[in-house]
């Protein structure tokens, strides 16, 4: 290991010496996993704010209680993006294991008992965001096939969905914290790899680790494997809900909405298009990458992959979700044009008033 490769954190900067071949270290990918969340946060905040502004000016007035889901998902997306740039989580897959870690000392949490709290919090919001996305699919499914069940989204019944999202958030985060708790075996397994790839001492990092098989005798480490199972159950259940609702709407919605009013049919078709895009994007940037990251340790391949670059792309999703809603649902475009006319009209009125005042002053 060469001592002239250094890593600085908060802010994170990397100096890469030519003494270490570029192919041996992954510092460039750390830079990438810090850049993508920043871009995601900026665009999520921008597009999310525009969406909430359009909601405030009446874009969602005919959407029933679904309008609250749209607003809540937007707010949760901004929160999730903010958490990501505070924590800057990363993942590294190595042979029969993966390490979930961060170089950040978030909020000064550096002691052994609290330094994992930020990355545990990140996993909570990560899962809660997925869960709330599945709730949108459930709502649209019931709005078409069983409208009476929409009562579960009104009044105190809406707390069911707070509990639903929180359950999966805690299941994912606390399960990861318990099953992926580091021990002497995992620290030793990743020690040399982290020094070689990132010039980092694993003992000083906030991290969770999986080593599926004991390096000494090849036996299964069931605690870590159960952690992989826990994550698979959460992710695949939520994804399964989206696929079931989406496919059912694709195959049966047209017949079901024939007797609806023209406006209602239009809304259902627009929101179905929205849901199709909403499930396509997470499939590409979340569900496929996270399944790859989780399954690779079980295969025990001879690999060393900076897989965090795949995981960090999910921070871009809340921004794309806001864009999808505003682009597909016509009420948002109508409201945007109306708001544009209001602003332009106000500007013209102010400009005309200034010109009039100037003329009156010159006449005087």
C-alpha cells in the first residue's frame, strides 16, 4: 500500500498519486457517488418545489385524497435527498461480501455507539420512500377496481399508511443494523480491500458489513445471510405490490372505466401512464441494482466492485417522479400556464404603472 494516496473528508476530496495504478483504487467512483446525490438534491428540491407550488394553486383540486399522496411523496423525496447528501452512503462488493459505509462524520457522530446512526437513518428513509411509492399504486388500483376502499385514505384511517411505511422503514433499517453488524471476521475480511481501494481504515468508518461465508472454513454465516433475506423480502414485497397493481390496471382498467365520466376516464388514464413511468424508473435505478448488490455475496465470485455508484442513482428518482407527474397529468400543465399568465400580467401591470408614473413626473 502506498502512503501517498490520501483521502480527506468533510468536504471529501481525493488526491490520487501516480504511485498507485488507477485500476487498483476506486477513488474516482467515490467522487461520482458524492456528485450524483448533489445533483439529485438540487433537482429534487427544484422540481419538488414547483410541483408543490402548482398544487397550492389548484392543480390537484380534482384528485381527491390522492393529492395528499402526491404532496407527501414529494416532501419525502426532498427529505431523502437531503439525508443522502448528509450521509453520502456507499457500497463495495468484494467476493462473498459487501460493505455499506460512509466517509462522512455526519453531525459529529464519531463514537463507536453512534457513528452508524446516520447510515441506519438513510436505510429507513430509503425503504420508506419505496413503501410510499407502493401506496400510490394501491390507491390508483382501488380507485379503479374498489372505490369503497378509498375510505382507508381519509381521516384517521390515513394513519394506516403512516404505519405501513414506517413498518417497512424500521424493518429495513433495524434489520440491516442488527444482521449486518460488523464483527472481527468482517473487519478482517475487508481491511486490506478498503486500504487498497480507498486508502481507508475500516475500523474508523461508519459501516455495516456482510460476509456470507466464513473465510476460514467456508461455512455459511447465517446471521448475515438472514440480513440479505430480510432486505430481499422488503424490497421484493414492495416491488411486487407495484407490479400487481400496475399489471392489473394494464389488463383490466379499460373495461372497468367505460362507464366513468369523460373527465374521470381521462384522469385514470393519465395517472396510469404516470404509474407506468413511476415503476419503470425504480426498476432500472433501484430494484435491479439493489438485487445485484444483495445476491453477489451469495455467489462468492472473485470480484471487487464499487457498487455504490449503482445505489446512489436512486437519489435522482424523486426529481424524475415530480417531472413525470407534471408532464403527464394535464392539470399541472394547465395550472402552470395559468400561473405564467398571472405572473406575466402582474409584471406588465407593474411596468405600465412605472411608465405612467414617469410620464406624470416629467409633465409635472
